[in-house]
C-alpha cells in the first residue's frame, strides 16, 4: 500500500509547524489573560525545585519569562512568528 504524504507549503517552518500557517487570536488572548497566574505558578515551582532561588527576588526568579510569554502571544496572534520577533 502506497504511503500518502501531504505536501507542505514552500515556506513551511519546521520549528513553528502549523502555528505559522495561520493566526490563533483566541489562544493568544487566553495566554495573555492567564499570564499572571502562569508567572505565579512559575515562581512557586522555581522556588520549590531550585533552592538557591529562595534567596533572590521575584523579578530575578521570573527572569525573561514575561517577555517570552508576550512574544509567544504576539506570534500566535499574528500567524507569522518570525514577523512578531523584534
């Protein structure tokens, strides 16, 4: 039996995959609306599993996660992740 393969667009991004094919504004909005709880959970987990983190402030524990989440939401909303990096 022959194996069927779907052709991919010429500009298919193997890293972003289907996320680069169209925008996902609802997913972006959901991520944006849950950023604070995600950051609180991140801080809790880091402090629980990385004992030296108990000696540093909230901003140091978060590091660049707020920027990463914002960039991810922007990329999801745009449908063109490379365009939103910047």
